[in-house]
């Protein structure tokens, strides 16, 4: 080595940290009403991340109750039906 090259220090940009919402999952993630984060994760795993907000807002508006007024017990069953119906609509 004839010449020593000066060492460059990498400029570190400040990282904006966003505090994530704590997940308060008790059993299998089926407690009602679900946290929006869990719904987004579930739909993302199924490949339909865009439908998570539509699903959550629809059932939130209905106060997580059926048209007859009975409370739903498992949001994952509702999400599965939602995804199935959405995929069937896309096929048509």
C-alpha cells in the first residue's frame, strides 16, 4: 500500500421510532372485539392486506353483532367467510 486511504464514517440518519400498539392476545386471538393490528396481520397472511380495513370497519360499524343482534364469538370465522366471499366475487 503506497497510499493510505482515509476511512469514511457512515452518516447515521436518525431513525423515527413508532411505538407499536401492544398486542393483548390471550388465547388463540379469537376474543371479541379483535384488535385492528391482529386483523391486519391475519389478512396480510392470507394475501389480502387491503381487505383488512374494509372488514374491520364493516363489523365495527355493526358493533360486532349479527343482523339479528347476537354477538359474534369468533372473528377469525368471520374473516374466513369474508375472504372466501371476496375471492368468489373476484372470480365472477
